[in-house]
């Protein structure tokens, strides 16, 4: 009588395969988003900034 139950090593390998497959599917979705055309049009009359000091200020709008 043979034992067809997977060993601990088999289960570890199957878990790694599942994780890898999930990662590949996620990467495909990310690359599909990166390949999308831009939806924000370039401004027709851009405004030149007088001074840029490299700071970003975040504030909460309620």
C-alpha cells in the first residue's frame, strides 16, 4: 500500500510555486498599468514658477 500524501518538502515546494505564480500575475498587472497611455493632457498655457525651493507641504482638507 503506497502513501500518496505529500511530504513537508512537497508542500513547501507547492507553496513556493503558488507564491511565484501570484507574483508573476501581479507583475503583469503592474506592467499593464505602466503601458497605459497618459490621460492627463499637457497644459496649453503653462505657468512658469518664479521660485522652487524643493519643499512639499502636505495639508488635510476636510
